[in-house]
C-alpha cells in the first residue's frame, strides 16, 4: 500500500523534501493527479517510466512554480509562447519549447524540445516551489489507462513504486492540460485539453491548428488511450450499439438518463449540459463505471465545442480497442 497523506502544510513540506531527494510523489493539480520526480534526477525519472509501464519514447511534462525557473528547462523561448504563458500560466496550458541541454534527455525522450507547464493548483505550486526544482510529472496512471482526478483513483491505479500520495481532493478541471507547439508563427494543439481551442484563439488572435499524427507529436496518437479496462463503445446520444454477447452494460450519458432499463449502471456527465461540470466528472465517472463489473461501457458523444472537444478526443481514443 502506498501511503496517502492529506495535503497539509507539513505534509507538503515533507513531500517536497522527498521529491528533491529523488523519491516519487503523486500530487493533485487542477487538471489531473501527477506522478512527480525531480526532473534533474535521471534515476528518479527512469522510475516514472517503469511504474507507468510507459514507453521511453513518450516524453514527460516538466512542471515549474515560478517564471524564473523556465530557463532551467527551456531556452530560446519564442515571443508568441511568452504571450501565451503570461496569459494562461499558472493553468492548464503546456508549451512545447526548445530544451535546455542540462535537462536529462530521458525526460524528453531525447527530443530537442521540452513540454513545460505551470500548474495553478495551490498544492502543486507549493510542492514544486518547496522542492526547489522543476518536477517531471505525467498523469498518475499506468500508460494508456484513465487519468486519476482524486487520491483514491491514484491508489487504485498505481500499486507500487510511489513513495507518497498527497491527497488534495478532487482535481477541479478534470481533464489534462492542452499541449501547444509554436512553429513558424503558427499555433498547433498537439493534445486538446482543459484550456479550450476557443480561449487560445481569442488570446492569440490567431487560427489554432490541430496537429494529427504519430506520438510524441500528438499524445495518445497510437493504440487505446485514456481507456477503462472494460471495453468502451462510442455512440451518438440515444443510440444503442450492436454488441456481441454483452450482457451487463453501463452507460456514460452526456445529460439524460435513458428511459428503458437496458443499462445496469448509468453515469450522467452534466444534467445541465454544462461542459465545465462534464469535464470535471469525466474521468471519475469512467473510473466508477469501470468498477461495476460490466461487460461493456457505452459512452455517448458530447458536443464537440469548448471542453466537449477535449472530452470527445479522449472518448475516441478510449474506444479504439478493436
Ligand atoms: O494536465 C496534465 O498535462 C497532466 C498533469 C499531471 O500536469 N500531465 C499529463 O502528462 O497529462 P502525460 O505524461 O500523461 O501526458 C503528456 C503528454 C505525453 O503524451 C507526451 O507525448 C507529450 O505530453 N509530450 C511531452 N513532451 C513532449 C514534447 N517535447 N513534444 C511533444 N509532446 C510532448
Ligand atoms: Mg497521461
């Protein structure tokens, strides 16, 4: 069992000392929980890949707590990146920037770029600040599976190798950060996330392009990702898929419960069709459905606007199992 400690001031302090010394700490962020290591300790970073069973070619996001720390991990930061970080940091925006050579290559899987973000969650900020080092942290789940948005989901997902889970309650946004790369004055979203395309467009005054392709250019670009263990089928609202011999079905509905009793378990993302609420409930609902011993989960498509776009991206990747 991995120890879980409430994110009190004293416990954050203790976690920061452990982190700095090369231990692995899971901690809350406003998006999802992260599995953190001192980014400058290559041995600790290597253990992240082992624990997550993550391929070494899938690079990690580096988290900082102060603008002054950016130069430790990145260099030659373009002007349009500065504009975005001034607007959206701290917050759910990850920027892919030219890497500082002193950052261990393992963090970035040997790429010349590094993905950096400054989270807004107060526990994450004080942890990173007290650890006094940039923190490499992927989501705190095994590679390809659901991202945890509370401490109990972390404990369910990762059974060994983590030194401490800091419990800071439910992640308020519930979806991973939006990953942005700037190239030739153009803005590319590599992973849609908790910062909407619309917000990026408004702040930059530019058209935002979605970059589809292979890992690591587009995270989750191969195989199933963000997926429950139970097979998941994506349908239009109200539609029933033809499932081979699936007896016990669960439903992840957008806003309305079905009238008939076809489903043994139902979760509604937001009865009010509020996308912020839907995003916050998204991974928790899938964790819950995944624990109901179902033969299949049917998930309704959500409107592809605002945060719905990022939810739909994850549902598509979760349903890509056959
Ligand atoms: O909200 C989040 O971003 C959470 C919290 C913990 O901060 N973190 C997170 O990390 O979602 P992770 O490892 O689950 O997803 C990060 C993605 C990876 O899929 C990786 O491919 C991509 O970021 N990435 C990292 N470095 C990159 C780089 N230099 N170029 C392109 N993609 C990169
Ligand atoms: Mg992840």
